[in-house]
C-alpha cells in the first residue's frame, strides 16, 4: 500500500487547519479520528457506489473498520448497527462519533504522524487523504508524490475465474485472517486447508477479488494488499454446482502447466520457448521481480508432481505471494484451516441461494438442510439447486449420505483410494463406529489390536493430514458428518473387517463399562470416566438391540444401570435421563421372556417399577403393575432381591399416600430381614432403608417424635458403614422435623451441612430438597424474603429435574409466602 508524507513547506497549512477546527494532537481528542473516518467511508461509498443501507457495509465490516476495544465482538457490533433505528451508514457514523470504531488506518498514531513537523513521517495513502479532507485541504497539494508514479501506472494482469457465488457468507473472519497474512512482509506462502465442500476455492477467490478491487480503486481500500498480477491455476478435474458436478476445463496439474499459466497471464510467452528448466525459472524470477503478484494454486492434492510444484513456489521472488488450497496439510509459512459454517451462517446461505433460485423454503426445511449437510457450503448448494428442479428435499439429503453418490465420491474418494488395505484405512473405518470423539486406545483395539503403537501414531497423522479426522481433547473424531457417512460405506464394503471389528467394539465396552460402572446406585460416585464415553456406549447398546444381541446387551445394561439411575438423581431432567433406560428395559424384558430367563424378568420388572416410582408424574399405576408381576416371580430370585423389592413397593405406597399398606410392606421386610442371613453391610443397608421409610411415614402422618426416633436410628447405622448419601438425606428429614418441633437453630445447622455435602457431590435432586426445606425454615422464622428466594430456586430446580409433584408442592408454598410479603 502506498504511503505519503507531507511535502516540504506544507506543515504550516496542516497546523492552521487543525487550529481552526480546535483539534488537539492528543489521545483524548477523538474528533480528528472521527471526522477522518467519516471522510474515508464517504469516499469509499462514492467510489463503490454504495447506498446508506447497502448490506456490503456489514459484509465488509472487518475490512473497513477497526474496533477500538479489541475484546469487543464484531458480530455483536454488526447486530447493533443492523437493529438500531436509522440507516446502516448513519448507525456506523454514530459509533464512530462515540469512539467505538474507526476506519482502518485511522488512529492516533497516524494522526500524530500527519500533524508532525518532521518531514520524513509517512502514513498510508487513504489515511493521508482522509485527514486532508477533514481539514478542508487538497491532498494532492499537501502530499509529496513522485511524478513517475502518477504518469506511469502499472498494468494489471488478471486471469481470475468468475466466482460462482454472489455473496460469500459466514467467512468474514477467515477473509480478514487471509488478508492479514497477505499483508505481512515476512509471509509469502499460505495454505488454506480443509475437507471437500468447505469453500476453500471460494474463500481464496473472494480475497483475490477484494485485492483486485483495491488495485482498481487506486489503493483507496482499507488494509487490503495491492498486487499488479492475479494468477489463478487449478488442478481440479470437476467442480460442484447446484446442478451437480461439472467438468473443469482448464486443469493445471503439473509444474509446467502452472508456469505456462503464469506466462500467459503476465504476457510473457517467450519463456515457453526456453527448454532448460533452470534458465526458464531464472527468466521467470526476473520478470516477476518487477511487480507484485498473487499466485493461487487450487487443489494441490490433485497436482501430479506436488514436490516439484512446492519447490517452484519456494524459488519464486519475494514479490510473489502464493495461496494454495488443499484437502491435505502441507508445510508452508502459515495455514488457515476451514471449518463448517455456523448454523446462523448456514441459514443465511440457504436464504441467499433460495432467493437467487426463486425457491420457497420453510423453517423446517432450513433445519433439515443444516442438519443434513453439517454446515458444509458445497453440500448446501446442491440440495437448493435440486429443489429448483422440483426434487424431494429428503431424497436429495439422503443421496448426499450415500457413499456411492457422485457428490460424496467427489469429496472423499481421491483421499481414501490410496489408503485401501492400509492401517490408516482400518483405523478410519473403526472410528466411524464411534458417534462421538473416541479414545485412541478404543480405536486401536477395535481396528488393529496387535499393531505397534508408534506405527499407529503415524497412521493417525496421515488421516489428520488428509483432513479426514481431527484430534481434540485427547480424542479422535471424524471431521464431518458426511465424511462419516462415506466411511460407513467403506465399512459395509469390507464386511469381514466389520464383523471382526464389531465384536472387538462390543468387548471393549463390556470391559470398560464393567471397570467404571457396576457401582451402588444409592451412593454417590464419580462417574466422570464413564460419562465421557456415554454417547459411544449408547451406540454400542443400540447396535446390540438392532442385531438382537441379548446376552451382550444384558451385561452392558447391568454394568451401566447404576450410572443411568445416577443421571436421574443428580443430573438435569430425570425424565429425559431415564427415558433411554426405560426403552432398554422394555426390550430386555421381552427378550428375557423369550429366553424364559424368569429371574432376569423379575430383575428387569422390579428395576423398571422402581424407576417409574422415582419419576412419579402419574406413572405410579404402571409401577404398581410391574411390582406385582415381579413379586409373583420373586421365588426365582434370592432373599436380597426380595427385600429390595418389598422395600421399593413400600416406597411406592408412600408416594401413593397409602400409609397403612406401606407400613405392612416394611413390617414384612423387617420380618424377612430378621430371618435370613445376608452380608452384614447389605443387611445394615436394608435396615437403614426400612427405618428411613418408616420415619417418612411418621413424618407425613405428623408423628414427629416417632419420625425423629426412626431417623436417628437410621443415621446411627448409616454412620457405621459410612453411607454418605443416606446420611445426607436423613439429615434433611431431621431438619424438617426440627422445624416442626420448633428447633430452628438445629434445623439451620443440619440444612447447611446437608446442602454443602450435596453440592460437593453434584446431587441436584438433594440440593433442590435442601432449598425447599430452607424455604420452610425461613417461613417458620418469619423471614419471608429468604423464604421466597429459596422456594423460587427450589421450584425451578424441581421443574428442571422433571419432579412435577415436588414443583407443585413448592409452588403452593410460594403462594403462601407471597400472600405474607
């Protein structure tokens, strides 16, 4: 970019103009920066013929303006401009007046240099012109410009292809980053990397055309590098449009083709007659050294002699900047990795394409296209084009996920073909079986259980270099949903490998779930390790259902049942958390009945009945039916099962407010416990549960002293076996009893201790009950403000957990509290 300095003898004119305006050379006086910024964008609007509400003010925002506070979010500022009253340009100028944004190149540093009495100070040409305009001066009279620069402008060489888009959506950050790379003096080679369909070529062409526009405008753009030659070469064989794949007619797939394209563009045909490669390169270097060039090499991965081409770009003179696009990683000065578009940008792209094609798309179809394409711009273009031809959207999206369809083949076949029957291919196919990021150990065990670990790292690196997988948070994942769909096709085509890999996949998760699951569901445990694999584990279980693998599924279910119950106790919405578990149990019950495994049927029915009891919400009748069926099968099980079942039936009767029946079940449980011989800790747990629930019956029938006695006995026993969760729950009940007996100080101490322990163990259910009890305590103490605060918080927690009965009870409490405030 050209830089001007004040001509000798003109400093006094600048000083007089500044004094007339009353402007100071001080960081506190932003008026010069504001006026210069507005002059600069007015000049820009005139040269580009942009109206005050032209959307290109926002599309090119990052290239035109700089945000004063660097931590400010540009997208937030753009939304503020769009949503404020007035035109876009009016709102932009308001932000300039407020000192929140300035035009690029306008800063206190350039203002100080412009007003300096030192004649050697130089600033960028647009800023120089803007300061002159702001002071009412003619910049041609103020600037020192070599006459040769005005008399002999350089020609522009250009062979850029016409873009196949009208607006590049969602890539402003990448555009700014790429322009910044090109503007750096010490960066000469940049590679734009990413999977097929992400819009690498479109991004590079957008940047090239912005540079070309800046050159045509006479350097009056904003921090956009200036080139005299724009040379585009591509080794692609096809390109994707809304109509499908079309042949690319001008393919440059070799070093000699690229040199020929350079020669044709810069009008240097004589170089083609030089046969000696070294002499040819030397002459090309001399020619290119005389002006600044931007060379684009598109689709490096399909270049036949890649090493020769890479050697060529490293031998070019420093006047040449090179941008390469590739589906593979390559060692260059710097790189820009493309990711799929955000959901917001995808919706904008869909809207733009639909408008251009006069296609009507409803909200549901927007979401379908986004979900079906995974945010890949190339994949979005295709279904919109097909909709214009009256094709079914569902059918088109389904086609995109068919490995044999020409679109996914265009993106992935060339990358996967060289990997056939190689370890990297097996690793990739194994990784497709994991819907979420997977541990290296799991992938290796499924794909290549006897492979050398060092070789594995090299093979995984190959897949990363091809942008087929990525490494994140110590795990590996296939880059894009469409890539995974294509690799599934590869997996199906290698049926022997898939069969063996699926067996290893199941065995891996059987061992994993056994090691990190199989814990007591009624106690707190750290399930972080199991939780990290939960989505992948669910995929294994769903596959076992699809393949009718009853034995393996039953063992997996037993291993993780403790965790799925804990999700309901401690995490989020308990109804949602247990929904999968209920579906799984239904399938298992039918399978166990078919196998006539009556002890398992009893186990499953009892488990589902207990889950429904915990869920509540009008599920009690179903729970009672299941408990009745399980009770009829109890003799197929042991005494421990029968005790647990009887206690759970008693708990259901409490929830149904049938206290005499509940009491009879606990009495039966106590008699059985007294008769049988069990492991001492298991027997103690049963005794604690009996006392705990008897205490609950006493509390709900207002026998508070009897309730306190039962709970104190249960607490003493819980301490002997260090049953932490039971102790916390019992203390919560004792706190409620203390409120009823008027001992508020004791209740507060118990609740504070209980809440601290529940929060430490992330038990959202117990936390909600503690808050509810604290609200009752504050109400009893006449502290209505605290009572309302705790009751409101408990109410929200119960709703989030899906505990509607408890939420309704808390809402009633809130109404009482509000009537007393």
